[in-house]
C-alpha cells in the first residue's frame, strides 16, 4: 500500500475516460469546519494566552540576529558549496519575510495545523530560483492522491501507482462536494502540480488516521467545558447575588380576581426596575416585565398575619471558583503549557538554578523543540526547490545530504547562557571530585564521554586543540627562554664592558711605580765578545 500520512485525499481513475471522484463525505468531511473551529478557539482569552506562550518560546526575535540559522557541519561538501547553500537559505528567509513575520507564520501553522505556500517561478528564467511565495488558505486547497489499479492474473485489482496533485477552489471544499471531470460540481476547482506547492501539516491524525488534526484539537472539549462553566457561574451570580424582598399582602376576604388585582396594583405602585443601557450608558426604568431578580409579592388571606415584608438572603458562596479553575487547568494541560504560567499561580518571575525549574517547564521546552523540528519541513522543502532551480545541487545530491542539514532556532540569549554556564559549572565540580580517581578507576575517555558529555567527534576535536595549545605553549616557552638567554648574555657583555676601562689605569699605575732600569755603558769593539765562526 502506498504511504498516506500527508493528509491527502484518495481517489481512483474510473471508466474508459478521464474521470475522478473525491470521497469528501468520509475522508475530508469536516476539514474546513475543523480549521474554522481552531481559529475560533484561538480568539478565546485563555487559549490565546497559551498559544502566545508556545509561539513566543518557539520563535525568538532579537536585534541583529536571525530567528533561525542553517547548520552544515555534517555536510561533506566544499566550503564554496556550503556558502552557496547558506546564501540560498537566507534568500528563502527573505522571501518568507521571516525576520519580521516569523511569529505570524508559526502561529498560523500551529492554529490551523496546516501551512500552504504557492511557489511562483519565472518560466523564462527558472535558473533565478523562486520569484515569490504566496500564502494559500488551507481551507481552499486539498492534496489529492489518484491511485492507479490494474487486474492481475488472478483477477484482483492491485495498486500499480499513484499520481499526486493539489486541487484549489476559491469557494473552499464544503461538506458533500464531489469533483468529476464530466459533471464538475466544484466548477472553480484548479489542479496544481505538486512541485508548485509547499504543504506542511502538524503530523497529528485522528483516531482513524484518515484526517490531519491540529495541535488545538485535544483542547476543544476542555475549552467548551470552561465556557459552559463560566456561563453557569455568571448566571448563578446574577440570579443569587442580590437580596430580594418578599411582600406578604393581606387581601382579607376579597375574591380571587379582586385579590390578584389588589396585589398587582400595589406591585405597580411600589415597584421599580432600573436597567443599565450599555450602549448609551444611561439608567432607565423598565417595569414591563418581572424577572426572578425582582421582589416577590404574595397574597395572604384573613385569619393569618397582616401585611409583612421580609428579606430573601442572597447566595453566600459567590467567591468559590474552584470548578472554573479546574477546567482552566485542564485546558492548559491539553495545550502542554505549564500550570505555573496561569494568571495568579506565580506573581513574579525569578531567575534561578536548574534545580528550581519545575518538571513541567522541562516538558514544555521539549514540546517546543518538537514543534520546531516539525516546522522545519517548510525550510527543507523551500531550500530543496531553490537549490535545484539554481543548479547548486541536483535531487540525488539533495537526498544524500538532507539528513545532515539542521536548523538552529534562536533562543533567549541570556537564559541560554545562564543554563550553559550552570551546566558547565556542575560538570567542573564533578570532574574536580573525580580527579584523584582518573587513571585508577576511571579512564580519561570515560570522563570525557560521561561527565563532560562529549561525543567522539568533539573528543577528537578537543584533543587536537589541546595538542595544538601544548605545542604553542612549548614554542612560547622556548621563545621566552631564548629571550631570557639573550638578555643574560647582553647583561654579561655589558658588565664586562663596564669593568674594562677601570683595569687600564691600574696597569699604568703599576708600571709607573716600578723603578726605571739604569742605562748600560757602551762597550768598545775590543770589549765585545767574539762571535763564534761556523
């Protein structure tokens, strides 16, 4: 069986001519009504506050920072190809105007459960990529799968293939509509190629796995219960809050009709009914009708007590709202929003350690991450179309690197930094306590893997950086040693040069102190000794 988990309508080709029908009665009977219901729910104050918390945590906007970035660390392509992919992804964000409209786009997808964009490309110059992206209301478009069946040798009809396309109608697809090329009841329906449409859903299905539902689907019942409870509380407050008077009128022996007329005359004489007109802000007297909020007038026969006026106390438990709070908590739970974010649950917001963060906040953060991963299909589909049109990659190359591309959504910088610093500090404390056991009971690899939380790639990169730092430190020490040696040599030479001028005067002084040698008399030639002859 072909895969059918993308909210597509199943149709079949029938007859010997091109004809088709859509089973709207079963498969997509209430899709439009469901989307309208979700949009109506989003207008409720409590539901809107919960949606705002979810969307605000998912899409963070800060100055000089993109809401989402592409990560290509695991892609094994050249730096030039990576730069081109990043450039095209930024162009996709510009087409979506995600910097300014990211919040609205994510909110629209979260409420409707679907998000549809029509891709417009210039047929004359497709190499320029996507020219424009136009939003399409999911109520007016439907994805269709047309299955092809053939008879096998045993006479059984088997599915041999399926054609996918989209059907657009400006009037929407109402309950009971059928589409047939021969007698087309949806005259304005338009068939669109699947390459020209980006269609992402919530990924959630109903109990029969036949219809895609939104993230607000499980909050329908709690929200209706909350509304009914609030209305019941208001009605009870209005009917039981005021104190009413009871007039017991003594009618004596008057006949029934005269007694009723007598009581009616007294009622009209002393009764007033003040009504506040919200449109004009005026207070007027309306005595035409009697309601349960007014006083009671009861006749009393002769023989009993005379005319008496008593007071009927109002309700005493008007301040109890536990039943309303219960359904409000149930609504927040259905939307995966922590109860601490309800009004009145937490008066102020404090920044503390992770030990002070509730488990509901951790679950909420994981839920937001799942929403981001599912919403990233929009970027995958648009980036694929852009890269193939601009011939940066072909479809085979894209399928090979698709699972290696990740999108990093911007987080609140201060809180993310606070959390990272706290985690690093705790790991450093544990590492310091286990330092004496490294090499005895624990290996360095185990410490890096389990205590510091590094993977194999990070361990390899970290070791490489450590070796480079050691080599740089060694070279630095050698350079410092050479500088110190050169300084010592220069200092020694300077000392020698400073001592040499002082030694010469001493030699001269010693030579001056020695007595001069007496001159020898000259000898005559006769007195000179005879030189030996050879």
